[in-house]
C-alpha cells in the first residue's frame, strides 16, 4: 500500500503538539489514489452478502457510501448527538479524556441485516467498538470493520475483538 501511503500528507503537531496527523484529503483529491482505495476496500468484501454499510461521522461519510454503492448495499450514517431527525438509539463510550456519544436511527438496521462499519481511521478503537454495539443493539450482525488507515501502535483492533477488521494502510509508530 506504499503507493497510497505516499499520497497521505503528514502534519506534525496537529491538533496539538506531539501528535502526527495523517491528512487523507491529499489522497482523496488524487483520482487514481481515491479510486484505488475504494477498489481495494471493496475487494476485501467481494463475495460477502452485505446489506448495509454504517459510516461513522464525519470522514466515514466519505468512504462508506462509495463502499456501499460498490457492494450493492445501503448506507447508514452514525452521527454525533442531535444530528439525526427521527428517533435514535444512542451509546456513550469512554475516550482517553472524557466520553462521547454516537447515535443511529432506530430503523436504520433491521434484525438480521449484515453490516460493515466503515471509517477513515482506526486509532484506539473506541468509536468503532461503540458503533458495533449500536448495530448489534438494533439486531444487526456486524460482518466487519473497514478502515482506510490503521494506527497499529494504538491497539484499536483489540477493542474490535472477534470482528473481521480490515485496513488498507498501517502506520506502526
């Protein structure tokens, strides 16, 4: 995946000193890079019967609809509180410093539907794990979790224990 990794801009000290931010916008604006990224995500799920791809706000909204389209599945947004207009299910989860909350429409996933969770980046795994619990609460079966980038040194994959976790690009430090 070095061809894709070369297209990602590394921004030191963002959003705070000591953090190295991986900016995917430079990959997204490259038509060959963006197409390759979506094609490779889809290749992993070829042959899987997927009903819904759940995209996590905000950058998951970039990748999840494209993945859903290519897999012949629907797209469901998982959002921050008070952004969805109909009745929602919600979950609060721990962050490194505090908590956060995610919501999904109660009718977004039907019992028995097969769901892939999709986001731009897997870091500590808290957000993706919370999303998996939301999907399961609605009766969906989480078939996997797809990410463009994984920061392996943060151990987020462990929080998704038992799920098929797929990431295209890994950073080990």
